[in-house]
């Protein structure tokens, strides 16, 4: 990872803005449900969580975005925001803001779609699909520059593999964790990061691929 100095803190406005937005939506969910620690599936569905029949049958595709800012409880929120804090700052160092935003939202949506496909009748929420998308994008970047970065790239990819392995074990051990959303975000983020690392202007290709993926999902769901 890049070295982050105290005087660089103002550089990470996008990461802090996303964290603030997630906190804002958690406050909204708390005011709606009256419970600060945990949120029920029904309340989350009412607020915009992903639920297959609502998204596909009722055409409420906006839920693929709104669900990224909803969390099932304080523990869920804090874990995701800590992860976003850790991975978001390097993203702002290695990628332009427009790439960061595109990766965050598009990988989050792709993760949500895969979640619907695997668990059509489950309520799905959380920023983890998008966060895994950012992680995948950084992995793609380090792989693209593996020769120039040398041992630094190898160190990142080793840590990357370890984190993925741990998350897979945790995901399969805790039924409430949506591994499919993580996988969708991770894979799509890796493709985007690798595709644009050396050629930033190729962002439009990643956006187009994401749109095609959404269209194919809608046609064959």
C-alpha cells in the first residue's frame, strides 16, 4: 500500500464523503426503525434494500444503489466503514476520482445483481460489494504494474490473497454474510482496475461492460 502521511488527510475527501453518506443513511434507518443497534429485514426492505421480487418484478432497480448505503446493524456498519477507510485512501492515491466513483457504484451494483441471482428471496444490504470492488480494482492495478513495482506489488498481492481467503472462510461460516455480492464486486473491480491501470481513458470500456452485464442479467434472470 502507499504510504499515507498526516498532511495528506485532506486528499481523501471522496472516501470520507462516502463514509459520511453511509453514516447519514444509518441515522435515517435508526430514525425510521427506532433501533440504533440493529435493523430488521422488513424495515430495510422498506428503506430500499435489495429484494429480488421488488427489483426484478416490480422494476425497482434503484434498490441496487440504495442498498449500498443501508446496513443491518451497528457492527455491520462499523466493519464496512473501517474497511472503506482502509481501502478507500489508497484508491484516491492510485486512481482519479471519476474512476473511484465508477468502480464504487458499478461494482456495488454488479455485486447486488449477483446476490439477486444467487439469493432471489433474500434481503441484501451493505457497502461490502462496492468495497470489495475497490479492493479488486487495486489488485488489478498492482497486477498491471507488477514489473515496475516489484516486491511492493508482490507484497500487496500476497496480502490480497490472504484477505480474500479469510473472507471466504468467514463468509461460508456466517450465513448472513452475502459472499455472492462480495464475489461480484471483487471480480468486476479487478477487471476495471486492470483494464484502466495503464490506460485511464479506458474507463468508458469498463462502464460499457458493466451496462452490458446489467442488460444481460435483466434479459436472462
